[in-house]
C-alpha cells in the first residue's frame, strides 16, 4: 500500500498492493486524534488507486488510518 503525494494539496491517492483487495476503511484524523473523515470502500481490486479528496481540510498534519479485515496501517500526511 502506498499513499502519495505527501505533502499534498487537494487530493491524495492510495495505491493498493497486490495483496490488498475486497473492502477497506479509510479514516482521517487530525494530529489531536479527532476524526475528520471516514469512508468505506467495497469491491476493490489488486493495484487499484483510490482518490481521496482532502480539499476541505485546513492545512496541517493528519493521520490516514487504513484497515481491512486483516491489517491496520497508519500513514502521516501533511496538507498544504
């Protein structure tokens, strides 16, 4: 799984790896831990790219939490 660009402006992209497919939950929290966005994605395929709109968020640092039925990953992102 790979997230780009970082730092970002209005959109970030989450590229799934060969092993990720099915269903994902993507939750964005600010640096204080408050949830600012949460969304579930279904019927995903290997190597799919998910576009995430962050244009409504103020500039700052965020944590992107990605979970499926097996694993959980947190990625730090800076928004300009």
